[in-house]
């Protein structure tokens, strides 16, 4: 699993607690992200990790507004630094 996959997985776990499973499952289905809720693991994505992370951030904003996105930004900035990857624009 590459760094973007780990960031996507982390963001999904966070948003399950913030937005709730029903909203998150809808977002994941819409984006073609396969996530195993039982194990809490990312199974697969369609597209590059950076593109999927950008689209996921956009959907989080649509579903939860600026407050949800601000919390997600903090999580992504801290973890992207550890992973040594550049975040997509929505998290900058």
C-alpha cells in the first residue's frame, strides 16, 4: 500500500466518526472506492491516489461543510508530512 492509500484509509476512518457510516458509504460508492468496514481497510480505488484523495476531500466538503474539511486538513497535513507526500489542493 502506498502513501496515498494510507492517507485515504486514514481519512475514511476519520470521516466515519465525523459524518457517519451512511454518508461515508455513499461517498465511497460514488467515487468507486472499495473499503472494508469490518476490517477498517482500504481495498481498492479507481485512479491515482492523489486524484482520489482530492475527490474524497471535495465530497467531504460537500457532505460536512468547512468544519469537516478543516478537521480533515489538519489530519492530512500532519500525516502527509510523515509520509513525505504532497497533498492535493483541497487540503492545502
